[in-house]
C-alpha cells in the first residue's frame, strides 16, 4: 500500500492528482501506526526545513519516518522530503535525519537570482539524455566530492545553476529523492513518477567518476495568464480588456452583444489547451466580485481544483489573497485563503494591491518586518517561492513633491522627466510609491518572485516596457516575470535579450490565437534563448 506523508505545508494536491492520473491509489499518513502498514512511501513538500522537522516532531512522525526508511521499504522524498535526509540546513536549527553527511545551504546569489525557479536539467553520471524538471527552492545540497564524499556517493543527478553545481536527486538502496517536483514537471515528471510507482526504485547507483553535462541550465519561461470573472449569467469565463473594463463595446459588425462580458473561453478548458501547447506555467487571476469573500463563495476554488487535476505544470492564483471578512462576518486571514488555494492545487499565490499597502507600512515602520503582512505570513508557512507580488506601475511626470531617487527618473523625447508610480486596484488608484521602492520592499518582506505589469502598455501590443523591466531587474535579487504589451513573438525575444528577465507572460494574444506558444518558443530557439521544448 502506497502512503503519502503530508507534513502540513505545500501543495500535496499536485502529487495526489499525478498519482491518480497514473492509475494508482494511495492513503495518507495520519498516525505513527500508518508507517507499520505502508509498503511504499512518498514524502512531498515545499517550505522551510525547520518547519518540516518541527511539524513532524509535534505530530510524533519524525522517528517513525526514520524507522520506516531504515526498514528498507521504498521511500521517495520530494523537495523537503529529500532535504531532510541530510544532516542539517542553513535555514534551520533543527537537525535532519542525518542519513547523508552534508549540510543543505542557501544558494549564493552573486551571479543569479534566488530562489531558483523554473525548468532545469537533471544531469546523470552516465550517457542518459538530460530531462527538464521544474525546480522551486532557495536551498540546495552542494555537489562537492572532496568536501562531502558521502553526499557525492548518494548523488544520482546534479544540476547547474549559475556557477553552482548541486545535487538534484539522490538514490541509494531503497531511498530515492528529488530536489525538483516531478508532479509539476509535465510528461517528464509523470514518466519518472510512473517508473518509481511501477517498482523501478531499487538498483545500484552508477559510480560518479566522470560527470556529464547534458543540459544548458535554467530555461526562460513562457507563462499563459487567464483573467477569470463571472459573466452576467453567472458563468466563469476567461476575459480580457482595458484593465477591469472587460465588456464588449458597441460595434455594428460584432457578433456579441454590446455591454456583455467579453468571453474568450472557459478557464479549465483554456488552461488545458495551453498545457498541451507547451506553456511552462499558468496563471489564473480572479477579477470578479467573489474575490472579496474567497472562502465562502467557492467557484474560483473549484476552477483551481479542476485545472490542477488536468495540468501537471505550476499554477499561480491571484486575486483576493488578503485578510478579509466573509459576508457572514467570518474573518479570513490571507494565510487561510492561500492555504485553501494550495490545498485545491495551486502552487503559488499572487498578491497585488495588498503588497503595496504592506510595503508602505514597512517603510513607515523604519523598514522593519513585523510579520503581519500577507507576504510575510504566507512566505513563513510555505516558503518565499510560493509568493508572487504583482506590480502595476504607470509612468508619471515628475513633480516637486514626488520623492523619487534620481536613478528612477527618465527623460522623454520632449525633455520632460517622468518616473514609474505604483498603483492599486488594477491601475485605478495611484500611490506615492515608486516601482523600485515597491520591488525592494516586497523582496524584503519575503516575496520570491515579481510579476511586473505595465499599465501604459497593457493591451497595446506594442511590446513589453523594456525600460521598466530593466529598472526592476537591476533593483532586486529575486526572479522577475515580464507582463503587459506583448503583440508578437519578437517582443518576447526582446524582453529576454535586453532585460534578462526570467519569464514572460501574455494573455490576450494567446486567447485570440494571434500568437501561439510554440511560435514564441520557436522564435526564442532561433535567437539562441534557452527554453524548454
């Protein structure tokens, strides 16, 4: 009997969906006694090493887990489930299981962004071709045969990120573990899971004498985004318009009624289409009224759950991730809302306006994190890689009262000076905060990734705002996703070549089939920009 160990944080729904899709059944570890009847065990998880150890200890599961692994029965650890096999971690005071004599350490960010987010290769020590898998982590097991010979003996594959080589999977006797997430790695990940579930988890590890670099490192990501709202009949549809103005305009040649919510497709069906087309990630943004009571009105949770059952790539959900109160008076914390979406199958949550207010409070508090913002509470529980901050700046002419650093001010063709001012409510309200102030503040509070929208470019098809992206990219050390303005495949090439962002997102051009995802990837391949096939 296969069991899954859920230590209380992270998106275990993704793994359970993958296992069900492969035709296997399983049970959850609920008590220490469950380990006695388990014949195989998977321990998935994201978040902090310390949190995992403490949760397992408090529930009386840590020692039974150790004894299970020592019994010789098959064990598969994913992400945190692999890291706890090591002796310790730089992010924790608690010790790991100590089966591998090597500490987990934080990535060095001198030549790259941290967290390591995206598709990278797991390179083997034999002649096997490298496969791409999805990684999302800030801490790793360094591959160093001289300093950590025991860890090198356990190493099954390694991965290059920047100038660092780390252990991306371990294998020895009954134990297998991956730093990457096979349940979010598309066909490659499902094939690996299927092989392990089918019994191919016992075998001798090849001698790691001659390393082979099969891959080219981390790829650039193409993200398909869907704005979801209810139409006048109460059905959820994917829509797109001028910010939140998504109703059809008066047009005598149009086949749709003027004033109707623009309908570009059903969210789950469209998401499945983009998955099949090769999207690297998907993003669902809730722009309808029930985002104000996300846990009482359930339609968006149902959409996430249905999408996660069909898609095996990362899924981000945005809209309504904040402290709120349901119509019946029940208070809901941002962490509670995020947790519900993670349990439904989301992998990351996107925070917009609430992030602006949090950074303003952080600045007023002498840049001291008080641990109360949505960014902080969610990042503490699930890890900063689970938190995306969505930024909506627009250009503003410089006035004497504006408090902006000189390196954030730009001249236009007429000699006027302007800067990027942040907004809330989808660009409808300006705030006295610059894009750099917001980006750095969000990073300090615990955001793991920034989604940079341009209010000026949104829906124009004129291309990404390269000046804006470059400004944000050089201001932070976390990954940046470009958004707003893409009109053709060349615009994606320009964004990656001229700003070095880690990912680029588009919505309308994909929905209207003006540009296909494969067309974008072909253009990137031709420009020698590394993307996943």
